[in-house]
């Protein structure tokens, strides 16, 4: 699963409730979350799912 707001220059910005988004993705059986790097601190305690922080869309595409 991938989430974040994309800016005009390709930067990936934070969105509301990253913890709930990751928890729901985990509950639904997703194995990896690609999300804004600036939000990693909010989800660092969540275990059992791979979490990748990205700064740009290019970074996100390179994770796939």
C-alpha cells in the first residue's frame, strides 16, 4: 500500500492519521507500506509490517 500527498515537484508530503492507515493496512493483510518519510516517527512502534519512508515519487517508484 502507498499513501501520501504528492506536491507539484514530486515531493511526498505527510497526511493525517498515518498510524491508523498503517494499522488498517496490516489488518487487511498488506505486507509493505510506502509512506512519507516525515511520518515514520509516528509509526515506528508498529511491528509486523514493512514500512518504507520516501521523500519523492521517484523514491516510491524505486521501491517497487
